[in-house]
């Protein structure tokens, strides 16, 4: 399977979407994150996805280092799907979608709460160096985009 480059823009969002922006891809990752690691479990959780498309997306995610397979039955060969560390790091992205949806969707399906109090939570940003909460953030370029060509 060849890499599909839809966005040739030096931007983290664009380049991330080149990997996880296809239809069904984020939902497949979410199913695995939720503990559905077998092909049929993932398919069952995603009403409407064809087996061929699911298989294609899983292979692509494996090539991109988001998903890894593990043999759990030799005869016939059967695999389960697990998220790599890179894939697990997408949990924050899913949580951001859930929080956004709880604020802005007319019909809310999920919300994220403090397990102890039941209070809804919000996203916060923290300094990697100090661990302290940051109140104002800025998005800055890592390097000159022309250098990346």
C-alpha cells in the first residue's frame, strides 16, 4: 500500500491528517483504544465499514507505526491489534474530541469526568520543563518551512 499524501504543507496538523485523516481511521484507532483488539470486534463496533476497508486501514496503520499485530492463534493464523506508544498518544486527541462534543453537539454521546467526583473536566496545558500549568500558549514553528523542502 502506498502512502497517500493529500497535504503537502509543512504543518503538524496537515501531516498528521495524511496518516490518520482517512474516513474510519480515527474510529478504528478508538475501537482498539477501547479494548476491541480482534478484527471482528472492531468491525462490529463500526457499523457500516466493509471488511476489505477495515483490513486496508489496519495494514496502513501498522505501516505508519500506529498499530501493531500480535499472533494469538496459529491454526488458522489470527491476529489481534494493539496500539503502539504512538497510537496510545492519540488518546488525548480523542479526549479533546469528546470534550468539544460535550460542549457543541446537539446530541451528546459521551463526556469526560473526574472518576472520583463525577465533575466534568477540561483540557489543561503544562510545561514539560517545570510541570506547572500554562495559561497562555503560542504555536511556533520548529524550523523554517523552506528548510524542510
